């Protein structure tokens, strides 16, 4: 009986976590991605986690959440234009969400 309860609990936990895994943001390394790939991913997925090198500290990698367009930020956030370095050495324009303290 206890084994049956354990399976039932495990099944409920799995069902609860499934939407989280399905909605996970795609992660891209900007050093191996083109600007076109990044912008297409943002447009199709709505958001992505981008990994990129720091502009100010050599050897330090940074991560950020970037969004696909207008209206993608939360109600307490504002859109902020930014750019990330990409595989061909250029900078790719992206949009980030920043907390709105006003």
C-alpha cells in the first residue's frame, strides 16, 4: 500500500513539474551564435538566457535574460536596449527587462 502511495505522489510531482520544463528559456552562448540566430530565437521563443563575456573584466562570463520584443517584460519592468558580442566579433542588438523603480 505504501509503495502505491509513493508512486501516486511521484506521479503528481512529475505532472506538476512538466509545465516548468516545457517553458524553460533557451540558453545560448553568444560566442558561438550569430546575431541572426539570437534574434530568431528571441522572436520565436519570446525570451532566452544569453551567456557572454564581460566587457570590462577579461575571462568573466555573464548571463542575462533577454526578450523578443515589445510587451515581453513584466508589469514592474521596463525594456532596455542592449547589445551582446556574437561569433563574428560584432555586437548584436537585444532587449532586456529591467526593474522599474519609479
